C-alpha cells in the first residue's frame, strides 16, 4: 500500500486495478499518509489559497428525469422558477460588490433558455463586469451551442459525468446517453474551456470498482476542474429512502484526484457539509481549493432542491462569506476572491466555429 501511495504521489498515475486495490484495502495509517500527500500537493500549486465563486441558480426547470435529483421533470412537489436576465445581473452585482470575480450560472436543462438567450446573458455579464470569469453549468448542449457561449465570453463549463459505468449511468438517467455525456466533455475541452467533470460517491449499486472507473476516467479526461460529492437523497425522488454516501469515502476520492490531477481546481461541496458537520472544511484541509458561495435570491435558494438539506445555509450571502472566511482563517487558509484560473490557462479568442 505504501508503495502505491508513493507511486501515486511521484507519477500522478495508478492503473484502474491499483486504484481499486487502494480503495478496498487502505487502512487508517495509510489513509493519513494519503491525506498528507494530497495536502502537500495542493500546497505545491496553490499554497494556502482557497478561491471563492459566486453561484447563481437561475432556473430549477429541467427536462430530465434523473432518479436522484429533486429538479427532475416528474417531481410535482417543487415550485418552479426562472430568474430574468436582470435578476441574474443583480446577483452578479451583489457578488461583485463583495469582491467575487467568478460567477457560476447553474440550472436544470431548461429549454426555455435558448442558445441566443444564453449568449445574451453571457455578453451582458461580460459587458457589465469585464474583469470576471464566467462559468456555465447547464447540462448537455450541442457543440455549436458550447462554441457560441465560449465566443460570448464564457470561460468555464461544469458537466459532471456522474458515473463512469454505462449501466449505472443510464439506469439513473432515463433516456440519456452515456456516450453523449462523454462527447459533450470532449467538445468542451476541444473548444478551449476550463472544463470540469466529476461524480457522486455512494450512489445505489455503486461499487469500489465503479469508483475506480470514475477516477481513471477523470485522469484520462485531464480536465481543469473536478467536483466530487457524496450522494444525498431527495425526498421527492425514487431514491428517497436510500442512505447517504460516505463522507470519508468522498474525502478519499478527493485526495486521490488531487494526486492524479495535481493542478485541478476542486470545490468543497455543500453535500459534504450535509453528510458531515465538518465535511467541507475537511475537504479543504485534504484536497479542495474552491468554495461556492450561493448568490441566488433567498426565494430561489429554497426552491433549488436537488437534495435534502442543501438549503440549510444562511440566507445572506455576505453572512455566509464572512463565516466561511473566519473558519478558513482559523485553519490557516486565505480566501482568494480573484478569478482563480487553472494554472497556465489562457482564453483562445480566435476559436472558429460553424455558425
């Protein structure tokens, strides 16, 4: 086991079988060493900086029926909403005044927001706040749509693959294609986005072998951002009675990803804080270097119910920012409000596409 950890630290690579062995056989002593090596690697590239992003959940409509998500189209118990362009800009203005220089626009797959509308939103944000980074997290789109958004000013795109196992993925995502998910990620990378993926730990029927597949896929994709969080059930979904994923297993995965992809940007997710009181701060201490601060209006926060417990944070974004910074400072970390780009990444504004 110690030789495996040494190999992972020195080469940033393990085979799928080696990853599986690590996941299934690691003991407390080696776990402690894994976390130490992960922390050292994060410090090497990011020192004690933790980047803050402003999250805006602008629509909870979704055409999909993912079995674990409270936004699924078949859920009749959720009150739907959409933010207008001006409401989105107001959220950006609030965040900008707080010092944030990255905005993450997230929604369900809502066909109401056409390509042209999403382009207009991106251009308006970049016109009014030219020194910010803009991230979209809006699901599967055509390559042409991704290209148009990039040319409109979007810098990053988040699209978690959720599970690298085709059977598990398609079982949880009715009428969705595993191949299309991967093609979307490849398109995003080829266009020049800072692209992000990731998976859920503790999904029903997930095995350590499947998690090893997830980790191997992330290494193969070699993306700039990786989001990993534990499964948390939502009361209005088919998986409502399933147990939450393990906080500790999630932390193991975060540490392994930090060593597989040493420069990647990794958020400490809200889901970690839901399953464990100290989950998100442990995530930062071990591997993560990004915090998402929710800038959505209070009424929208309460309706974006992707899993139970997500909306237990303070309504005031400023209050949440201050308390989070205090906790980070006590642990020796420094809040960084800048764009916080992936090292050496630069926009290619000469990208050409077929209109």
